[in-house]
C-alpha cells in the first residue's frame, strides 16, 4: 500500500495512473475518489494488494470543508454554475446552531453531478445532457461536525470551515448544499481536504513529489514508502498457517487448521505464514477455513511454498520526469468511461 497526499488539480484516476507509471506496477487501485478540486488522503493499493481494496471501502472518512454561503451551484461545489441567492448571509451563531441537525444518521440526496447510477448510467453523464432526474436519498452517518473557522469579511457571502467525520459514501458537497438550504441562504462547497481515510491520516501521507523522487532513486527508495498489504486492517483477526496449509490456501482449497480458529463472527480473517507474511484473507464456514483472497502463488509440484508471498516485479524505472508533465500525460478517460468502478466515494 501507498498512502498518498493528493494535491488539488489531478483526479484520483490521474494519481493512480501516475503511480502506476512511476512504480512500474500494472495494477494500482485506490480506496475512495477525491474530486479534482479536493486534496488529502488517498490510499493506493499496488499489485496483488488491489485484491484487498474491498475491505477498506467502508472505512470512515474525515474532512476539512469550506462552505461558501450566498449562492447555489449546479454541481454543489465551486466548479459549477453559481446562482446568487437574494438573502442576507448567515451569521456565525446561526451556522453553529444549525450544524447539530446534521449529526447522526440522516437522509442525504446525492449531487446531480455524481457517480451514482441512474438506469445504468452515471448521474454526471445524464446531468451533462440536461436530463431531468431526481436522485433517491440514501442514509449516511455524520459523527462529528464542528465549525473551526468563520470569515464574514463579505457579509453577503461569508464562508465557514467545518470539520466532518462521517461514514463512507457521504457527500460533503450535499452537506454544504443542505446546510445552505436549512439557513435559507444557499451554499456550496468551496474547498475540501480529506484529513483521514480509516486509520490513514494526512500527516503520515506521502506527497506525490516524494513518490517521484523515490521512483527516480530506484526500487529500494520506493519500497521504503510502501506499507504492508494489510495495513489498516488491524481489526481483522489473524490465523497462522503451517507450510502445508499455506500451500492448500494458495490452491483455493478448504483448510481444517491445526490452530484454533479465531472468533470472527463469520467475518474475514487475515491468514499469515509462520514467518508473519500475509498469505491472504479467509472466512470460517462450519469448522473449515475458506480462502477468499489469496496473495501467494501455488507452489510447484513437490516444492514447499515460499515463506514470503511473491510480489509483482517492479520493472525498470523511467528517468526522472516533471510531475506536472506526468499527470498531464495520463489524461482522464473520455466521457462515459467510468475510471473508478469500485469506489463508492465521490465527494
């Protein structure tokens, strides 16, 4: 895993493509979309670790969001068409009094320009055609919502900086829009920083420029930036397998472990070999262990499985390149192509 500090500008797809190129790794995925104007924590999964993305998709998120009052936006953020609202801007006290109404489980309508599917098509694609649609609300949970900064230099269009802790799939753009509606002043999202994704925090994330420098220095420097493939999955119990059990797991076979099965309530279990290397993820069915995600190759006939799970080879690194040039070279896919099919987040 590589936890990147995404800058403002590139899309999540751009960052994935850039890391794919710099690392020489064909398979790279991410654990939650950030819009181009947003920055912050973007967990990336390289090589066989992409098989573990699904265990992170429900990770809770934390954000620092700038909410601009006095206008609405066609996209609920600063990139849309802004329509001024004929009303006085709210004061700080009114905003602070309204925020608690959004705590806990709430019904939230996704933005029209979002990745939600409508009749098999992405909502943003339909919105670009001018099609009228009403997206169904969905339940999200907001555990913390606090005002940390207030600027009323422009009384008609003040802005607030709020900190949000919420469930995966929460639209911070919708939160800004709905806060403005509740105050009768209109509002949109002006800036967004993801400060945490599950256990991964912004202060420990790696800037893209550092990734570029490490890739230019060689495989060892880049390897030093990587986390174990099961980083962030500490809540999952661990079962240590014997060499023979590792071989059976690598072939996808049921296992009757010699060691007692950990209590997992039917949930996923991390499988390790006797040297502590991650073999994969399994679940208990009856008194047997079923491998669901396997990160090691099946051993050749007559050979014991390797102690260390093989990793995808890192090919020869390209020469140092300018970060902006590299991002521009990895352009977004054309309209209608979904670059992030596995992600439920579109903030």
